[in-house]
C-alpha cells in the first residue's frame, strides 16, 4: 500500500464517512472498475449501489492486500 493511499485512509477515518468509492480489481481479470464500499455491515435500502460491506477501516485497509481472502482487491479509494 502506497503512502498516498495510507493518507487517504487516514483522512477517511477522520471524516467519519460511512462509505467510500474504490477502484476494484478482480484477481482473475485485467480490468478494474469503481464502486462503493460501505464502512459498516448494516444493510441499507440502497443496497444495490454497495459492492462490499466492511465492519471497520481496518477491514477496508485489508482489502488492499491481494491475499485478503476475497476474489478482488482494492487498488485505490476516492474519499
């Protein structure tokens, strides 16, 4: 994880945001896409707009690791 992404995560944590736009890369594909990651596991009415639910900033940070246990990883966030 780059220093730039670490700084974005710190700003996101300080802001108290409940969701973030993220650049998502599936492990078995070359192309990436942008979608919304929720920073709470609470389901909402606009559930179709949420790609993934995290329980914490720490969970979000873990998604930048290619070996995170999911079939995707994050390459950037746009707080």
